[in-house]
């Protein structure tokens, strides 16, 4: 970087892995904490245990050598770009882009300084058969900034090796459409698919996306991110992080996460998917979502889902979810190092449709969970096996079942007779031992606060293309 690593990057690097969650993944210094990715060429890192045949699995992984290079564009100056599209429509193909140089964290994470390829001010950039490589701190590969700005990229190879250097980056309300890419990042705080202040829309189809750095999930979202038919691998950090009022949807994709290093002390837990609000001002406060339709999720260490200091809706339909860590839980909603003590738990609505769920769920005293089992879903596990803590409502639709693996404590239950298989254990509903009869309960209301700071999914405060006044807030140390 230019002399300093952005507060965000430091935080990120410190928190994302810390929770491995680092909420800071969003940007290097910011929410995404610029995720880093693993060695690009190692397709074996994907180690998927699951598997539905996706389009990505049917086709060979695109390598750098697969792309015919006819032109080369290089830039070594701090803060500059190799390719810039400002308010115009341009296209590049069969081009090698090499970028080195450093940048200040916030300028790079929010507004694209020092990125190899940069589009802004309503421009449209079409890229195909590209090789984009960066080696510098805060050197994002392909950056889309501002409402009305669109980058379309296909059949390309991206590699970043410095800290705080993401693969695809979208901020300020921009739109990125990507198909059949191979992206690998190896630096800390360097997500393969990432967004930061102001968010936007990111649509990714096919390809392979791998990270290996600390605080570098495959996806760090302060935007609306949809990924179809792709292979996603994180070798050190969470697989997916969603911050604030934003979303990630995975359709028929395979996600493998091995969150095994922390870079901060915000949380004691490791997880595959983390959903939180950092209160940094980079993402609006509100209801977030994580959706998975088909595909697989394989977790190697810790929990599957961790939700803290935010409200979220998790939608699972026909996904194969495997936790290889016998000590990890399926879902943990709990307070951590973000937000105000006493009101910084997780508020979760989990919708399972035609879904098999295995693993315990833990909801602490400042959190709550509404669990809906429908479409012949089955849940095998215990809820708050150590005793009543936060509010938990369970609704089991006809044809779906819950099989206990330990004593469980919930606050309300709706189900038909026989829907709960006690399996030799006891279920307590609002302190009363459940006997197996039909039951009618009440869901827990989710309180969604409005954002009082930050710009959420829209463009940064101020006019499009203009930076907000003052110093952007840094993530907490």
C-alpha cells in the first residue's frame, strides 16, 4: 500500500479470520477485507465431498495457458490502472494485463484506485479471453464502480498475489456480470468475489474461484451476489461472508470452506458461512439473506452457519450440506465482537425446503431462531441442548420431520402428531416437556433496524461518481 495498510485491511485481516468471519472482508480494509485466495492452479484444493454434477464440473477448469494472448498492457505506477473506462463503452479481448504498484486502503477499496482494470461513471466494459494479474497491496484485478457502470467479463483468468487484492470487485452500485472465470487469490483480505461500500449487483456463472489468504472468503458481500454452477474453495477463511442488508445466492454450485486461521479476537468460532453487521458504515443495517438451491456445501472446520449482530433469512432447498468437523454445529446465532452488548445477537429465519439438515443448533440469550421444515425436509440434531437460552420457534410441515440427537429446549412449536421423533431424548417447549401430540405455536418476531450510517446497497453518499465527505469509517480494531 502506499505507506499504510488501510484500517479496514488491518481490521479485516484481523477480524475476518478472527471470526474468520471478519466482517471486514468486504473490502480489504473494509467489509470484505479483500479476501485472498489460494493457489490458482490447484484444482485439487476443491476437495468436494458431495456431488451433483454442475456445469463447472462438466467442463475443464480454465487455465492461463488456455487463453491466446495477442496484446499486453502493463502498469507499475502507484494508484493507477492498466485499463480505464470512464463513461464510455469499450471492449478488450485476448489481452494480458499486468499490474503492480501500491495504494491507500480506502481509496482502493471504495473507489478502485490501483486496480488493474477499472470502469466508472456509467461506462460499459466488455472483456473476454483475458489474463489479469496483479502483484501489489490494494491491487484489485477488475473493479466496477458507480451506478450505471457495467463490466461483463467471460472466459478469463485472474490471479492476485498481494494483500487486500480481490479478483472481481464492485462498489457504489455498479454491476458485474462474469462467466467461466478462473480466479485465484493468495493474499490476506483478498476475496475472489467481493464488494465494498455502496454495494451493487454481481452475477457469476460457471468457473472456479479459490482463495488461500487469511481473511479471504471466496465471496464477501455488501452487494447482491448470485453465483450459478461454480466451484468455490476457501483454504483458510470462511467460504461466504454477508455483511449488513445484502445477499448471496448460490445455485447448483459447490462450496468448500476450511476456515482455520483467525486474525482477530472478535469471535471464538470458525465457520463456513458468516452473516453479520460490522457497524462500520459500509453496509446498510437490515435483513440480509443467504440462499442455496442445490449444489453442495462442505465444511472442514467449525460450524456451518454463524450469525451475529444482524437479522437474516437463510433459504436452503435440496443442497447437500456436510460438516466434516464433528465438534462443529450446523447453526450458531450468538453475540460476538460487533454491535452493542445485549442487543448484538443473531436473528435468524431458516427455511428448509426438501432439505436434509444434520447437526446441532445453538441460539444464545440475545438471539432468536424461526426454523421452518417443509417439502419433506428432515432435521436430525438438538437445539440448545444445554438448556433454554434465546427464543426458538420450530414449525414442521406435514411430511417433514425432526429427529432429536439430544435433549432440546425451544420456546414454541407447531407440528402434527408424530412429526418429532424424540429418539430417546426430551424436548422442552417453553419449559414444558413435550409428549408427542400435535402442537400450535407462535413464530418470533424479527426486529429489523434501519441503517443510520453508511450507504448500503446504493451509491456512496453524494452524487454518483463522487466520494462522500470526510474520512470513511474504519472497521473496529
